[in-house]
C-alpha cells in the first residue's frame, strides 16, 4: 500500500527537493530547476572549481543515498517520481568546474535533463538494475557526468566561458 510523503518530515522534505518534486507535470524538471538556486547559493560558499565543491557533491550524494532510499521505503515506491534530490545532485555534478554564466546554467540544465530523461547506456542499465537509495542516486550522477562532458565540449567548441580548474 502506497503512503503519502510528509513535507514536515525533514527526510521527505530534502528527498522531494524542498517540495519541488510534488509539482506536476514533470517533477524531475522542477527538481532540476530548484537545483539552479541551490547551485548558485553553494557558490556563495565555495567556488565550483574548489576541492570543497567536490566534497559537497560527495556529501550530498552520500546523504542522498540515505534520504532517497528512506523516502522511497516510507511511501512504498522505489524511485518515486517526486523524489528529486538525485536531480539536484546530478545538476551540481554537471556544473562542476564551470564558470556560472547564464549560458552555462541553461546549457547545463538542458543537457542534464536530456541525459536524465533519455537514459542512454549505461545510465539505463544502472536505472534498471541498481536498487535502493544508491540506485536512485547513481543514474543521475552518471547523467550529470555525461552532461558535464557535453557541456565541456560545447564550451570548448564555441569559445564560451568554460571550465576553471583551481582545486584550492
């Protein structure tokens, strides 16, 4: 029997992307949209080219494995569409090392959504065969890596403000 999410539950609140995953249609798109201000807010604390940004992604992924798995278990549906913490982390991966220009923000958004929706191999393989909180998170992590590679290629090809790698 499927139960309902409770936004008053901090685990559900985070797993649902601060409630954005409850917006219909396309909760994954809304979750990725909420990732943009999360990303910009994170940049107030750490640059996207710092080791601290990478640590934040690692911590967000690890926390996501727990909160997404717990929220899915609580409502009795694996990878419920309203669970969008994975989209937030996937977008943060997409934007790693990138200068936060409007063009990069928009391209990163579109590319991440494209890979998250289409799920080319091996993303689809992970999505189908890896379960639990890790399964919910890992396909979006890989979609973020694919989107990052494409964003890198596009910024290099068209001479856009691209990556800035300064790890300290």
